[in-house]
């Protein structure tokens, strides 16, 4: 029970950081350009139109999915970011929901897009989320996860966090590959982005 409370407090602290800096975050996370190549590759490899955007933030990616004729649903735990998302994309569907407890129907989605969100989970919670992804993905559904390269897990403070901190789990290529594979997914591609920070981008298929 103690460890469970600690994990919940870790996530709560990170969500509070996003809530308190939502406007500042939105000012730098509305442009699709930095991830356009990655998101286009995701779309190209989809077999269907129903997408779950896990950690949708400002709604930037949901908006792009809509513009490409897809059917996205965005979820997040930051109420303030969800409010911004609804203003940015009023015709989209957004829900406050935890990736560790997805309340959608089984095999509802053709693709899950988890861009810089999964990495905020403590590693002890990672398999829980992956099991949920597996549950709501259709057979041969596409999973995209982006994490930061590194070792361990810890709270990180940056100038743009305005005195708050966010929890990050860092992964090596082998570690994230083995983790995702262990939960019933087949790794299709691993791509490293060295432009700003070392991001590991995983494409996997539900087997």
C-alpha cells in the first residue's frame, strides 16, 4: 500500500506541474513540425482510422489526425491542458483518463499514439499501461511510444517548469524493446531522434 501511494503521488506531482504551467506549455507545443515526420509515418502504417492519443496535451496531434481524415480520441490527466485542447480543437473528443485504466471497449482502436506521455509513468507501472493498450487495440493494431534515452527514473526540474518538477522514466533501446515485447507486441521499428534530446521512438504491432 505504501509503494502504491508513492507511485500515485509521483504521478499526481507531475500532473500538478502540467496544470500549473499549462499556458506556458501550450505556447511551445502547438506546432506539429517537430514531430511531423514521426506522426506521418504512424499514419502511413495504420490499418484503420480509430486512434487513441494517450497524453494528448494541447490537442495538437488530435487536430492533425482530424485534418488527415482520421477518428482520434485524446486522453490526459491534466484538466488545464484538456481545457486548452478543447478550445484548440472544439470538434474533437477529449476525455480525462488514466492510461493505466482505460475504460474503452476491447479492441476499439486501430492505433495508439503515446508521444512523450508513457515516460512519465514509474517503471513499476509501465506494464499496467501496456496491458491496457493491448486490451483496447484491435488485432494487428499499431502502437507508437516515444521515450527519452537514459538510465533510471527521477524527477526533473527545468526552467520552463516554473519551479515545478516532472517525473521521467528513462530507457535504453534494449530495455524499452524488451518491455514492450514482453506484453504481446512485435517491434516493427526503433528510431532515434538526436536533434534536441535522444528520443527513442518505437513502432509495435499487437500480435
